C-alpha cells in the first residue's frame, strides 16, 4: 500500500476516513499474555534497548488486532536515561530516577550522547518499517519536555508532582534551562525516529493538566511549537500528534498555536465540543475511557460507537483517552475493534 493510502496517515493529514482508523495507547503491554511471557525474560529497559524484543512486542497487538497504527515499544524516560540519569522500573512503584534539582544536576546531563545510546531504538524502527503489514502506520514518540521534566525533578511518579512544581516556581532559570535541553533533545530524537522509519510521531504531555494557563503556555505550548517547527522544517509531510493530557479548555489554544497535525484527547474531553472550539481544523484522536474498555460488554460498545459516530464526517483517529490498563481482558479489546470497524 502506498504511503498516502494508509488509513491512519490519511486521517492524520485531515481526511475524514470512515470507519475511523484506530490504535490504542499502551496497546502492547501487560494485558497481553504474549507480552507477559517476554516480560519474564528481561527487565524493562533491556526490552526497550534490544531491537529483537522491541520489534516483537510492538508487533504483538498488530498480529492480534490488526491495529491501523503500531506504536514503537519504548518509553518516554529512555531520553533522560540516555542523557546519563539512572533509571529503574520497580514493580508496584513505577519508574525511579536520580532526581535533578540544581543547576549542577542540569549541567551533568549529557544530551550529546543520546543519539549513540538510543541507536537500538532506531534499529528497531528500521526493522519494523520492513516487517509491518503494508496498511499499518509506524508511530514514533517522545515524552513532551514538561512531562519528562516532572519525572526527572521528582525522581519518581507522583499524582501532583509537588516537588517539580515548587522547583519550577522557585528556580525558574534552572527549570527553563532543563526545559531548553529537553526541547532540543526531544526534537532531534523525533527526527532520528522519522529518519529510521517512523511515519507519524506523538508527543505525550501526560501531566500538562497540572499547569495554570500562563505556565501551560510557557512549558506545554511553546516547547511543542518549537518541536513541531523543527520536525516540519525537515519532514513537512510527517504528522505530529500532540497529547496535552487533561489540558481542559487550554487544548484549543494548544491546537491553534503549536502547529500539531492532530490533537489527542483524554477521556474528560467531549470531542464535538472541542471540535467546535477550534478555528483551524486538526484531526482529533481519542478518547474512550480505558476503564470502560476494561469493563467491556454492551456499555463499552455503546460508548465507543457514540465517540466514533460523533466524529463522522470529520478527521478522527479512534483511540483511548489514556493507556490500556493491565487488568483488561484481551477479548474486550477484540470486541472494541469490532465495534469501531463494523458499520
Ligand atoms: O513491564 C512493565 O509492565 C512496564 C510498564 C510500561 C510499559 C508497557 C512502562 C513503564 N512503559 C511502557 C511502554 C510505553 N510507555 C509505551 C509503549 C507503547 C505502547 O503504548 O504500547 C509508551 C508510548 C509509553 C509512554 C509513557 N511512559 C508515558 C506517556 C503516556 C502515559 O501513559 O501517560 C508515561 C507517563 C510513561 C512513564 C511510565 N513508564 C512506565 C510506567 C509504569 C510509567 C507511568 C508511571 C506513572 O504513572 O507516573
């Protein structure tokens, strides 16, 4: 299938495709028995940095469900790790890093070594570009600078990231310096992913919703605008999906001012209302609640169809509002795929 005939790429370039193309955030993961089988063989970072494993895990949900998009198996925290920060994924606690909380800590980062350290990621993308079915779109990704900074300053996950937000307010110059390093490194990393075969890229700003409007403009919209411009200057035809999670009414400004091609929405957004807020049309992606998918049944089919049908005639990529939760029955995902594709 030619590049421009892939349903997901058509939708991301602004075409209303019916039924909408679909893929799911965290479509590769712990809810799949074939993922759990591999998981016991190596730790998380090893799986990300070993092309054989990253390729295999990326392909698992494609084989099972023929999703329209294959998102590379990796993690947003590979970038700070590649800059030299220690990183461990601890069962039940999530990612743990050595915290960055001073100018000296920021100066110790080594953005210059990222390209070399992440070479196995590019290798996985090159192999996937060859191995994927011809109608499937290969998606690269990165964490947005603010969300990655949250994990770096906090040193671990948190519900509200209080240390990071206090640090941002108390040490704005140091925080700005960290954001500048992350913005540049993220843009360069996404361009390398595209060079290796990614046909679309997504920027995950999972914690964007924590910021008040002036700081949302400064730390969410402005870095995304710079990253989008950097990519567009080199690859004008590769779509960028932005995900300012829980951004509320700020998502309209995000879509207008960043230059992203598609706006991914969390489960709290009403797609029709957001569409009405936008002056420049962008493709909308989303946004079934992952817990509705976990429960499954008729209620899930109804909720999915309601989202799908509300976007009929407009450019839409069907997805969840956040990642698949590990307790999800793989049969519920199969039922969701049928619900979205049966017309
Ligand atoms: O072995 C395991 O179970 C590890 C779980 C896991 C997985 C499967 C982690 C640790 N990361 C991933 C893969 C991953 N992470 C992908 C792969 C592709 C796919 O979607 O199938 C992607 C796109 C991510 C992105 C990611 N990682 C985000 C942004 C999206 C989101 O979920 O908000 C974030 C915030 C992370 C950090 C992270 N990595 C892993 C965990 C458990 C977390 C979240 C910790 C937290 O809740 O704060």
